[in-house]
C-alpha cells in the first residue's frame, strides 16, 4: 500500500523572524557605538599637551639660546623692574621700570626693523633700527646713544646711533615728559640683546631680539 500524500503547507506570508545573532544590528546599538567612538576621540584630544612647541616659542620671541637660563627675570607680559643689582631681561617691545637711587623711568625697546626682507639673497648682516620709548620719569634721566649697546650671539658688541634725519631726543628726560627716538646699527643676522646702561657702565635693562632678513 502506498503512503498517503502529505498535504502541502500553505506559504508563510510576511517577514521571517531573524534568528538571534544572525540579523542586522539594531539602530540603537549602532548609535551607542558611534557615541562611544566620539567620546574616545574627544578624550584623546583633551589629553594632548597644550604647551607651545619650541619652534613656536622661537618664532614669537623666545629667549636666545646662548643666554644662561638661571639669569632670566621674565614674568610674561608684566612690566619688570630693572636695577643695577638686578638688571631686567625681557622681550623686545616689553616695558621695564628702571629704578636708580636718584630717579625711575619706564622704558621699552621695540625692534629691530630691517630692510630688504624677502630678497632672493640673504646677507649675513643688515641694517637694524630700534624704537626706544621713555616716560614716567620721577627725576632727570640722561639720554645718550652711547648708553645703548647691542650684542649678538657671537658676543660681538655694536654701538647704535641716532637715525640721521630723525628727531633727536633731549639730553635729559624730565618728569611729565615722554620721548620716542630711533637707534640704528648694522648687525649680523641672528639672536641678540639690546642693553641700556644710563651711566655708561652698569646695565639696568636688556631686551632680546632676532635679526631676520628672509
């Protein structure tokens, strides 16, 4: 006797339920994974050091490499106090309040400005011009170009002079007055210091700079 035929099952309609572990990830799980990745990226960026690189410091007025680090008297953008016993050392453009037994004065040296930047040939030396500003004197302050000297990273000393054709300051700055004048010298390219010794011997303030002609 032949077996009875099995009745054909009706075709299932609608989507077939996915077997656990074999179907696509749910949208909520995908979103959670993306959020986790974003948090990890933010955490990694936040842990990076925010200290400026040495190249940035050099470019924006870092101290010359030949200076002894233990002699730096630098407090950011604040005005320093300079005396014969403790000369102030700061960046070009920053102010120094120089104090002596007879007077005090606020002084800043900006520069140098140099001609011929961007030329195809960079000479080993160039003409440098500094702008000196003095104010807030409490007594008669002598002004002489011979009191200013510049020194480069090879310890060569330069004697800047008043710029020809420019107004010269008075020989003495008195209380209530303010003066601006320019000093000029031909100097080697590289790092240097402008120094002020109002009595011609004892330095009370120094400004670091970099001569660049490229």
